[in-house]
C-alpha cells in the first residue's frame, strides 16, 4: 500500500518510522511519503494561512498550497491505480471505526491531508473530488489542534491490517471474530504478585470453564464501561449460562436482542 501524508509539521509523523509500522516500511509492505505543505508555497514567507471570510476567531488554511501538494501526490500515484482516497481528519467527519480501518486496508493508495488552525478552505475539497474520493473522518468527539495525531492513529490501525505486518496473523483472526464486546482481562507470570493472585480458573487447565469465565468478564466490563455496546446486542442463540450472567447484569432478551431492564 502507498500512503501520502501532507502536513505543515512533517516531523509530527516521525513515529511512523518506529515499531510495527516502521518495520512494515523497511519490509516494503508500506510505501509511506510525508510531504511538507510549506514546500508547495511560492511566497517569501511560505504562508499557509489567512483570516476567515465572514469573520470569527483563528485562521484558515489557504487553498493554493493544498492544490499544489495534492496535485503532486496525484502525479506520483501508482501506475494504473484507481481514484485514490483522500482522508481529511476533521472534528466534523464521519467516525473512524475498526470497520472503516478494514475498508481502507483494501485500498492501494491513501492520502491524508492534515489541517491546522480552524481547518482548510472548503473549496479545496470540492476541487479535490475530481482527483480523489474525499472522506472527512473524525477520530472521536473531542477537539485536537490538527490532523496529525489522528493520522498517526489511522495509519497504525490500517497498517497493522496489511498482509504480513502483524507477526502473528492469528491475533488478527481472533480480532475479526471479536464479538462487539470489550476484551476480557489478561494476566501473566508470576501467579502471585504483590499479594494479588491470578484468578484460579485460569490456572485450572479447564478450557471450557476458562472460555466461559472470559466471556462473562467481557459482559461485566461491557455493562460497566460501554453499556451502549450491549443495547440491541444479538443474544439470539447464547448459551443458558450467558443469558443468566446477562440477567444478573440487568439485561433481558426481547426478540433475540438485549435490552436494559427498566429500573424500579
Ligand atoms: C483536523 C484543525 C483544529 C480546532 C473548531 C471544533 C467546534 C476546528 C479531529 N477527532 C478530532 N478532533 N479534532 C480533530 C481535528 C482538529 C483539527 C484539524 C482534525 C485541523 N483542527 C480545530 C477547532 C475547530 N471547533 C468543534 C468548533 C479545527 C480529527 N480527526
């Protein structure tokens, strides 16, 4: 896969040289190019921003450096490739999810446009639609200072799905079968540590009981931390032990779906 990133802070993307993603680049699985937006300016001060039409706080990124940078990316794209995807990190984008990561991992070319200030002149995206499939994407409902941190997260989430990037592909298989619940807790040696014991069932060697304990821990955690994930959960053909655990946690099964039992 080829990935291009355009930013006024190319050094912000330095962590992509490290760890799993850095290794994928060294192994030739990921062809990553980071471009400095300022190198596409033509004025003496390398200006990338200006005041907003209509007034208001902050500055807006000027369109021309973006058109120059994105044109250079289009020129450099792989031979015969289809319309590349342009991901625009934005607090006003669709949410980045694991489903979107899987979708993007199928592409041969991704481009990321990292805005700063109050964002990029909207006309850039209208123009870019002629060359790219433009997708504004948000990392989550909080405000960052620019797109770079979101790109680090998205490149890592997409990159680890590429064939050969994760050393043990079984972990990816397990993940893709993960059931929309939070993970169970994990433990390693020593079995006693600072007066705390690993749950006995995990030392029992009884794989049926271990699987059931882990699933119940998933339900407990999900009910506690992410009840939104349980509402409407497909409980159509769960084992009796699971139904009873969910009942204890305050959920009923109505027409095969979990519903939070009304309180009082
Ligand atoms: C890209 C510039 C900074 C700050 C205006 C926003 C009410 C607009 C993001 N999950 C995410 N949060 N933030 C970003 C993100 C922020 C960015 C840019 C992505 C480019 N900024 C900024 C404030 C505003 N307010 C809420 C008005 C931009 C992602 N992905």
